[in-house]
């Protein structure tokens, strides 16, 4: 996860306008809930596998951060959005989530995050499938 955050930070730090990645426009600001605090786009990027475009991701934070460690340590709400570039089955989403988490976290971190990863896995599994253009936040 730390590498994903770092990757997202490096792509768009300093951009003044909303980003466009692979034809997907990301909002400059979002709110998690109606009337809630606004989060700003901190970074965005394209996830590919072989030659296939899988999704465009955006990282939203209460305020822009230039370093991954600062983004991770920042208090308050955070949001990651994924705009799908192709149709995917839920099990493919879950598999990609687990692979990404394992590549970017130590075994100790994975053990600590197990309840949250399990909850996210259940949510993603309940989707059944996701279609090109769907946004998962």
C-alpha cells in the first residue's frame, strides 16, 4: 500500500487542475458524505496488467502531501477511487487487491491489517462484477 500511495503522490503532486488519466477525468475535490469535509486530489495513475488497462486510481486527502509517509500518517478521512477500464469479475478485483496488498506490505503489516482487508474483500466480493466505467471508492 505504501508503494501505491507513493506512486500516486509522484504522478500528480503540484497539479493545479483535476487530472485526466487514460481519458478518465478525476474530480479536483470530493466529499465522502453530504456536508462532509472536502478532500483534494493528491495523485492519480493508471494500473495496467501486461498490455491491458485495468483502472485509473485517484488518491484524495484533506490536503496535498508531497511524501508518501506524510499521506499515510495524515489524520482525517482519505479516499481512493478506482474507475474501471474494463469489465471485471469480483474475484478478479479481490485477487488484484490481495496481490497488491501483499506486494506492498510486510507480513506483520498484513497480519495487522487482516480485519480491514477482510472487510474490503467482502465488500468487493458482494459486487459480483464491475463494468467498464464503474467507479469504486
